[in-house]
């Protein structure tokens, strides 16, 4: 079996469907364009981002029913190596529709089917057997999966000497900090919750992140600031990178693209300054494309060069 420096884990993947229509009118049949289908879900999107930068990874994800089979075919079409863990519940769908009359984007997400305790254990065993250099746990948890799932993944990562990158929220993220991760990527609101305050101002982000780092919750915290950019914090460093001004067409997958860019840069032994620039470049590039397509490698490279030379 091939070995991979980067493994991505998605326990609640989605078959992403996107389309266009003209005019949203209640109780009338809305005519839509031919749908586009993409493989989606946090870790799968991270693997797609890494692939667009010329890197490689193994995507591990749950797969159930006909939609799961279609998801697997779409991942394979992207030339991404994968390991699908079969589950009884059907893989969920997500739906993005753009009204061409107003350029408004409507995003609909469905909850994932319930994962049994036995299926959860199978996922954890699959991860424990891989022992990558970087392990990325990204996305929401399916119904039935315990809130300490990513904490269990963190414990596996420690035993395997893998560097764990986690991109999730709420209780699942809070529990990860009890074991510790290499890198986490909260937004400002999530960071505030992690330290027990209602909100944070920009000038408070550095100190808030360092509180978590000092307690061993993470070595690196990247705080997403949305259209303002992002900051990377370690116990000794603070790097702010503003987001480049681009024509935004969709925000779907921007956060996952950011994580993918950073993980790829880390795997290439880039400096932390380059890591956060690649993250912002890929996240911004993803907003330039419609629907669920993520970004083009050429756009990410151009934006990275701009951030480096500005």
C-alpha cells in the first residue's frame, strides 16, 4: 500500500450539487440549468485543494448508498487517492443555487445520516493504521458520532507522531484542545467561545490565541477574519495577511481551500509566513469560482505572488 504524508478525514462528506435559475418566486416551478456535481465535505475539499497545488494526499471518508458511490467516482475523477469507509446511511447532499437576476447565492445543507458506534470505530481504526506526517480532520460530525470524535483522532495522532490539523467548531473543537492539536483554524467568533468570552476585537485576537497555545491546546492557531484576511499565531509569532480584493462569485469551500493551501505549504517545509500567505491565497482564489468548484491553481499562485510582493 502506498504511504502518504498527508491524510484527510471527512466523516460527514457531501455530494455537492449546484445550478443557476432566474427569479425566485414562491409556489412556482423554478426552472434550473443543468446541475454540476462535485465531491464535497471538509477533508475532501482539502485534498482537492492540495491536488490543485500539485501535491498529493489520501482522502479517507465515509460512503453510503448510491450517493456515496457517486461521491467516490467524483473523488477518483479528481485523481485523488481515497479510502472509503462503507456505512449504512446514505451520503448526504448539499445544494447551491444562484439567481442570475440578482446574483444572489442560496446554500442548502442537509444533515448526514446516523453513523453507528461500530462504523465510528472502523473510521478510527482506519486512521490509526495510516500514521501520516500530517493528519487533517475537517468538517462537521455526522449524526450518531460522539462529540469527542476529533479528540479521539487527536489521541491517535499523538501515538502516531502525526501533526494534527483540525477545522471544526463547537464542542467538537473544544474537546480537541483538551488533548492538543498541531494547528486549528477558528474564526473570530469561534475563538471567542474557546476562551469563554462573547466577542473579540481585532487587537485581542493575538492574546486570545496565545491563551490556548499556553495551555497546550494547539501549537499554531490560524484565525480566519473573512474578507479581512487571516492571522497566524504561535507562542513566538504573529502574522497578519490581508485578503486580496477579488471579484467574489461563491464562498463555498473557501475555508477548506485555505486549510488545503496551508497543509500543502507545511508539507513543502515552507516558512510560517509563506504558510499563511498560501492559505489566504487559496481561500481567496476559491471565491473567484462559481458554485462548489474551489479554486484554480493559477489563481492561487497569482494571489500568493501578489501577497508576497505587495
